[in-house]
């Protein structure tokens, strides 16, 4: 299962996406949930791991 999570700088979860199949690439999942656009519109930076 692939779940995208947004957390604040203290590690508190502020949002979690609905689950997608585990084979879904992270960037594909992020785009499917509109996170890239939403964060950009809000003027927020997106930090992600490389795994």
C-alpha cells in the first residue's frame, strides 16, 4: 500500500492520503492526489526521501 503523508516540523501528521496499490511510485501517487499543485499554490516546500 502507498500512502502519502503530510507532517509538520514536529512530525505531527496533518494529512494522509487514501491508500493506493503498493506498486504505485511515490511521485505518481503524489501527483494523483494533487499534492504538488496544492503545496505550490500554498507557497510551501515539499521534502521527500529518495527511496
